[in-house]
C-alpha cells in the first residue's frame, strides 16, 4: 500500500502540484499502523521547506521594483542566511538590491529579506523554547526539542538559555519605569470610580538560590502570589539584588488583575528588610500586615531553645524557677501579639532579656546565651514591624487571612522545582531573574498573550479554522 502526500500551491499564476512524500505501508504488525516519528519529521521538514521557499519567492518578487516609480531595481549580489524554525533550519539566499535614485535614501543598497527576517528564529520556536525551558532544565528542553521536532542540527542547551533570556529581556524592556509611588489621582477621583472589584490578598515571601560565582553562597529570591476573591491567582518573582524595578513588577501583576485605586488590598509579608517597603505606595486602600506564620515560627524556635534552660537557679531562699518562667513569658508574648497588643509584648520581651542577661553574666551557660541572642533578634524584629501587626485574633474570627501559608506552595512551584537544590544547580542573579520572569508568565498563562502583542499574527488561526480548511 502506497500513500502519496502532495503540496498544491494556488497563486495568481495558477496551480502547482508537488509530491513531497511517498509512504509504503504493509499492515502486518501493530507498529506498522500510521506514520512513524522519523517519517513525520521528514515530512514536516520537506513541507516547511517547500512552503517557505514559495513564500520567500513571492515576497522577493514583490520587492523587485521601486514602490514610487515602479522601476526594476538593480541587483548588487546575495548572501546566505539561516532561519531557524520548529521544523528545521532553512538556508535561504538573500539578494541585495540598489535603491532607486528617484528618492533620497540613507543607504545605497538594502536587503528585502533582511527586513522580513529581522530575527533569525521563528516566533513559534522562540515561544516553545521559552515555555519548555521555564518548566524544565535547559538541557532537557534541548533534548525534548530534538526528540519530537524535525530540527536537523543539534540543539544546544546554551542556545535555549540564550533564547529564553532574549525573550525575557524584551519583556523587561517593555515594562514602564520604576516609581516611588504608583498611586494616581485624589480621593475625589477615587470616589468617582466604579464599584471596586472584590478585595485582593497578596502574599510575599523569599527563598534562596545557590550562587554561581561562589558555590557556598546564596542570594535571595522574592516570590509572591496575588489571590482575588474572584478569578485566577497570579504569581510573580524577582531577584532584589539584580532587579531595578521591583515595585513595577508587583504593580503590573495587580494591574493585570484589574486593580483600581479604590480597591481594598491586603499585603502579607515576613517583615524582612527586602520586602517591608515593596508594597508601599501601590494603592491608597492597601493595608500592610506582618505574616502570623513567620511570627509563630520565630516564637516556636525561642520556645524550643528555652526548653534547654536549667529548671531552677540560685540557692536557698534565692532559688527560683527559670525554665518555666521564661516559657510562660514567651506564651504571654505570643498571646499579646495574637491580639495586636504590641506594647505589652515588647515590655515582656525586655523583661525576658533582662533576666537572661543577668543569668548570662552569672554563668557561661551556652543555652542561656543562645536564647538571649535569639530574644534580642526577635525584639528588634517586632520593633521594626510593629506598625504592621494587627489584631490577628479578630481577623481570624472574621475569616480574613492572617498568614502567607499559600505563598509557601508558590515558592515551591516557582523556585524550588526549577532552581533545584537537590541537583546542585547554581545561578547568576541575572540568569535567575530572567528565568523567573518567564517561569511566572508560563505559570500564569500569560506567555502566549505576550507573544501575540509582539507578533500580531502569532497563533491567530484556531483549530476550527484548520479543520474547515482541511
């Protein structure tokens, strides 16, 4: 049994039929059914080459004459160019023409094909490389491209990485400038806006990635997630040591979710220096809260350390409980913070510090010294974030979020699964930042729309149109 595949080209000059493949099939075994991957690759490679050759020939024919006076342009020469597509790298001849003298021009010659192929890689291939490399390693993405697509030459992981970074830099360049404040208008204008959408909750947390230059060092990565009451959640990420537009990144995410200046937004963060000022001046109706999860996590560490203190200290009448007193004080501090009573919490922290400091001066107990240092750090942490501490109990009873637990899964999906510590991956701040921009776009389902903005004809043919054409 033979199957012939033909390409029929219909143009103004008529119809042309070309045979591009002939398949011999004998039905004796299961593996004989259908076409093989190798045959599909060869078929797509030939089809792509024929289609592109016809398109280029038609395009160059339309550029042979001057658009003003219709005079035929003289040829100067031609050179070879390579255009990389999903179905093979195509070698094309690019003619160079003299410009017509009827109009003044900056250059004497030009290349029509260079104007069309201003990029050496097709948008489809750039899109697929960027998407796959955002989800899996560069090496695996390169292997997958070679395995399933008719790409004649070997695909290098470095090329895939460079293409992803090129796309990411273009997306970064399209962002607006960084601003200290993104609040626009005045209260009267905000009151005139339509009824605001449902409130937004934004959680911000950090992670660490292994440094490329110093194998033992790490740098911080900020990751966040914006959750509306209605609609899809959006994630974002950046490297603060490299990114010079952190507020812009967060603002654009909220803007894509339809944020208005009269909309209520709750920002939850761990209170670190890097993220403390990030959500400020993005929205006049925003409230900024310290995440309860990180407060209790620090208190749990203090509680576990305090269990190592001696039961009692002193002798005779001066003997008193130490471990239980400190544990009770820590419980009281937790209760005060839960109800938003920062003043009492700080008072108790000072009292615990004084007791531990006096105990440290009396003896050189390592546990006491370690706990004192941890309590002092926690005291500074609460002092720096006291304006962001609400009444957690009241918010909890009202069914409002008090923790960034939902961000932990985001850190895992955005950072841990791609910047894998288990595989000992190492990154530069720039490389990690650019990959984060593309990974979050893929996870948010926004990459295809970004390519449509750059290339208006990108994937504008639906599956139904293809079915009707067939």
